[in-house]
């Protein structure tokens, strides 16, 4: 018997003073059985950092032809493709060919062990940005996970704070490994 997805209900308030985006989102998010809480929270973080009216969650883990988070225009063309973790260079190049911009959010303790060997193969990917989310930040974010969450994402001058309804706060550190 196959494992079922876990469903999360998220009330997400995004206050991004860097991009002047201020919106509330009510999200029902299915988490693939193989997705851990850290990855789930990095997906929410990526959504908050790139939020727009047309940004949506994809079926990334379930469907290799979809991003974890993406933005399409009215014609169906992909404007932004966002993936989590440590995709291989073929997957990244494929995404770069399908989208105007590609962003990868790595969230391991040693992102350079993954990135350094493949980075030279991706120099032609001018539409790629790779981020390293600090592993301690990710661990702290994972402690905020609940089946029903109220989260406030505050972004100002590159500083990222996430707070839940219990007043737990996490300072999230994200570094650029490549691009931008």
C-alpha cells in the first residue's frame, strides 16, 4: 500500500520590504511522503522570498517535469522555476532551458560538497541563481512545523525572520552560491 501525502494548512503573511510585496496567503499544501519537515519549510521560505500573484507550488517531488515552486505567465510559459535540495546538473540545465529564471535553494550542512563539482558545468546557465540556506536556520524552521500553521515572513534589507502564532522566531540566513 502506498503512503499518502500529508496535508498542511498554512496561513502565511508575507511582508517583504525589499520587493514591496505585502500579502496574506491561505495555502493547502500536500507534502510528498518522502518530503521531510525541513524541505517543506524551505519550500515555504522560497515561496515567501519570491512571492507574486502568479507564484504557485508545483509537484516537484512527484513529477520531475514540474518545479517545486514556479511562476507561469498567461500563455503557460515558465517565468520562474524554483527547486530545493541538490539537483544534478542535467536537471538544472533542463530547468534553465524551460524557464526565464531558475533558482535552487540548497539546505544541507555542506552545500559546497554538492555545488563545487557541478558548478563548472553550469557556467553557461546565465539564468541560474543558487542559494545556500543555513542548515541551523533550516533546523529551527523545521521546529515550527504543525499541520495547521500561521506564519509571518518578514524580509527587510536581506534579513529574513519567520515567526509562528506561538511567538517563536527564526532568523533565516541565505547566502548566494552562484548568480545574481
